[in-house]
């Protein structure tokens, strides 16, 4: 989670610094050009006032990223743009919920196993189970199931750990199917908006009766904006999805390592009844 936040912060700082540099450099170009013209054409003092308005027209108004995004959102049509925005919001909601849950579920397995080992060395099986119950996360849950079936032998412990590990795996992956749905749905909505926009553009051409570049360019621009926003939404959600999957894989690997180490600890402390 810290690495993801650092990566997003680095991207934001890069974009912000690029905009700041552009904002500082843009007004300097006309002024420097005007000063050079004044130095080169010093005798022509009467032409200077006439050149000033031309220099002012070159300066382009600065548009912030939010205003540009808002403009493109409105140009793309509220019907499909709103549906894509809802897809992005819902997908981010599921992704953030999974990230928070997985970070809470992450457990220091080495510390947990050492505490269990201390209890088992003093023949305190109930204390070892209490340690697992008081520790959040799926790793502690499967270790608790193994300790609970210690009286049935090592085979029963391994079977209970594997069975309950499958249950915990399903809990960890809960919500991923919805994120996958939104990843696939966002570009599909964008493509649908593009197709409908192209149909409307050809309808305008048919109504006008002339292949005007203005009519064609305006219709195609509006049509393609939905595809752009749909692809951006899918890319954002795909990044979060891959991060969540990698987080789940790391937790599952820790669960498997902890279960193997748990059986070894129980064997070393002669927990299994002969």
C-alpha cells in the first residue's frame, strides 16, 4: 500500500511540476520576442504600438486539467459519460475496500509462530489457541483450526488447515469479480458510445446533404471521447486489480509457509497424541 501511494504521489508531482514549468515558460516567449524586436527595430518607433496587439493575440489562455477534463466530459455526452463515471467510482470503491481489508489481514507470521511455540513448549494448548484467536487475519484462523484438531493426529491437522485455507482464500478474493466486471464494462460502454456517436454524425451528414468537415469532425470527436474515457477507466481499475491480486498471492504464500511451520512446531513439542 505504501509503495502504491508513493507511486501515485510521484506521478502527481511529475504532472504538477510539468504544468508549473509550462505556465512559467509560456508567457516569457512573447515578451522575449517583443524585446528582441524592439532592439532590432529601434528607429521604427511608430510601428511598435501596432505590433503590440499582435503579440498579445499569440498568448493562449491557460486551462487547468480539471477544466479540460470537465469540458471533454460534457462534450462526450452525459448519457455514456455518466455511466462510465459510475463504473469508475464503483470499481474504485471495491478496490479500496479490498486494499484496506488485505492490509488488515496481513500478519507477521514469524512473530505469531514464535508466540505459539512459546505456549506449546509450556504445554499450554489453550493459550496457543487464544493467541490465534486474538490475532486478526486468515493466517491466524487456519493455525487455530490446526491447533483445534491436534488431538486427531498430524494428518487431521493438515487436512483441516487445507480445508479452512480454501475458505479463507475465497474470503480474500471476495469482490474481485466485480472489479473484473467493471474493467470489462468500461471500454465496452465507451465503444458503444462511439458507435452511437458515429451513427448520429452520419445522420447529420445525411440531413445536411453535404460532407462538411465541420459536421464530420465534430461528430467524430464527440464519439471518440467516450472510448477515451472508457479506456482510461479500465486502465486505472486494472492497476488496482493487479495490485490486489499480488497482495492476495503474498498472503496465501505466507499462509502456506505458516501452516508447514506450524506442523513442525507441533511435532517438535510432542503435541500429537500417540
